[in-house]
């Protein structure tokens, strides 16, 4: 059974900054397909304020932050940006659309 991938508002906002980066968008598409199949095989766990989030490398130094919800078999995409910004410069990614993640339901 495949996993459902949901894009948070924070992710969509960060994605807008990179909409012309074709290489990044192609890598993101491939990574999302892998997340749909088995999110546990993608990226690595984060710690500290970002505990519960995972990070996956895209092209060059770009990273994708995501969170796995085991109970609902969903993967929430939190942010995408350069590794120097994604962890600390997106208004604390550890709080990315937490309300949405905690309250959204499977349809």
C-alpha cells in the first residue's frame, strides 16, 4: 500500500522561490515518488528542535524536510531550500503547519 504525500502551506511557499529551477523540480518529483513507496528509505532523522522531522538531499545542496505520520500513512512535506537556510531560516521548520499535520484526516 502506497503512502499519501501532502504538501503543507510552508512547503508550497518555499517551493515558489525555486519554481524556475528545473533540475531541483525534477529531483523533487523523483523524491516524492520514493516517499510514496517507502518514506523510511528516504533521508535521515533530525534531532533537537527538529526531532520528528527528516531531511533528504535533492540536487547539490538543496534539502527537503518531511514528517512521517505512521497512523495515517501520510508524509507531510514541510520545506524545501538550500541546506544553509532550510533548517533555521524558514520561521522554525519544526513548527511548519503543525496545526494542519495534527488535525488533518484521511479522506
